[in-house]
C-alpha cells in the first residue's frame, strides 16, 4: 500500500527516449509539425536538449539490459 506511479505516460516515454539518446534528456515533441489549410505552409517542431541525465556508458548499459529483458529467451 502507498506505492504508486507518479509520472504521466509522456514522462515515462521521455525517460526511455533519454536512454535511447545516450543519456540526453530532450523536450518531448508529440507532433512533428502542422500545416496551414489555407496556405499550405508547414511549421515543424524540434526537440531541445534540456540536460544530460545519464552518462553515455550508463545509457548503453541500460539499453543492453532492456534489450535482454525483452528479447527471446
């Protein structure tokens, strides 16, 4: 009792993305871009680096561990 997950699905996904990006935490972007119906002009969104949350070595180790946990036995 009393233990629960206090993170949104976007926060959890962003944590996995940080592992995949070699330990760099970036701003999450849910939409790649938008296009104006009238002009056809497209605005794209790009991620921005927030900070390093893991060393590259730790991120590589976690990727290996996650791969082993989900790979065929």
